[in-house]
């Protein structure tokens, strides 16, 4: 029997040395142990980590209570000095809404080498009054237009909540859980939210701004609640802003359920201890969860510790760079 190799003359199969010479394989290679040349087991690889750009929310410096960090330009200056690549603006922190103010913020960010990559906004669609829900829809359209003017590609939105807690501190004491408003049902609440956000996706598409529904308090408290809304609306212009610090139980299991719909990852840290609670989050593990879905977007730091925000944010940047590099 003979074989044809590379369109050359037949080689006798019993002349092994001649065959391997023509094939470009040395006889020494045939002496290598089979255990060395066996195929690499891809399943033995460690999970791929997400590689993401690291930004910071202006909320991290201001935190609703640090007056000296209220001006957004100051937050931009500190973020650039610390080495962040982008900034997420907390909308209620803005001092003006005139086009000239917005364009000056955009210019200031550009001159600092920063991307404006997110606008964090507030809504409350969980309300039986249709006029109040409509007001929140119109307000959110205003936010979408602001984001467009600033060149920001995504805004964080909330479902809102029942507001049956005495205040936010009381809500946190109850781990984000509050009773449904008397005379109504949770299903009604979801109907209000789905109807309201459904009115926004067309505006978002026209502006080129992706809505990111956050796993926040209210009907967004659980991944199932977030997905119920996102899947019902079923638009590429409504995805998820995933907050690492808003699942107080089984965080990694719950983060994983929303990972593949995430357009912005908000990363909580708590240096100096948290104001309401402290979570010991493993960002190496979170990076692997996001790597499994090939997440390549932004990580936006939301610092909630009692430590000085400047030093707390610097420590957080080092932590997140290590996890997401």
C-alpha cells in the first residue's frame, strides 16, 4: 500500500523515516511523551474577566451631603486628577439646565480627557395617579434630551416605589422592602411602570440614548422584577443599569441574572463603612460574571463609604482597575 502526500510521488508506508521527513516532522518529535502533546483542555481555563473602562459617578464625591463637592466641574477636575477615564453625572446635582451650561460641562470634560458616559436620573412610576405618572414620563424625556446634548449614551432610570415607608432611612432599615399601597396590588404597579417606560423608548431611540433600568428599590428590587419590565417592553433601547450594591442577599447569583442585559455597571464601595449598610463585594468574582457575557462597557464607581470621598474614590479606582484589567 502507498500514500500520496502533497501531490508528490507515492511513499512506501514502511519507510517511516522518509515519510516524516517529507511531512516536516522530525523523528525526535515522535519521541515526545503523549502526555505533553495531548490537546489543551479548554475547560481547565479560569473564567475570563471583563475588561472595562473605569469611571466615577459625581455622586461618589457629593453624596447628597458634601456641599464642597456639589459643583460638577469640581468633580470632573478631581476625577481627571485621580485617573478615572469617564464620569457619570448625577442629574439632580446639576446646577442649571440651559444649553450653555450643558455645553460647558461637555467642554470641561473633554479638556480633562474624560468621557461623559452616563446620566443617573430619578423617576417614580409606581403611583395610582395617571397625571403624576405622566409628569414623570415628561420629566424623563427632558433627561433624555439633556443626555443627548451632553453626548451621553445612556441614562439610569428607576421604577419608583410605593412610598409606604416613613423615609429612606426606614426603607433601608427594612432592607429595601416596603408594603404595597393599600387598595392596590403589585401587578398594578408593574402595569403602571411598563406603560410609562413604554412611552419612553421611542424618545430614547430618536435621541440615541439607551435607557438602563436599575436594580434599585421598589419594583426593581429583584432581578425578576427588572426582567419582568425589560422583557415586557422588549426594546433594544431599554436594557439594564446593574448596581453591584443593591442586592443585599445572594448578590452574585442575582447579578448574574442581569449581566447579559447590562449597559452600565455601577460599582459600590464602602471604605470607612457604609452609611446605611456595608457589603463586602468580591470584584474579581463580579468581573468574571461580567466576563462570561463578554461585557465591554463602563464600570461607574458609586462610593458610599464614610471615608473622605477623595481618598475613598482613589482606593476604589485601584480596586476596580485590578479587578477589571
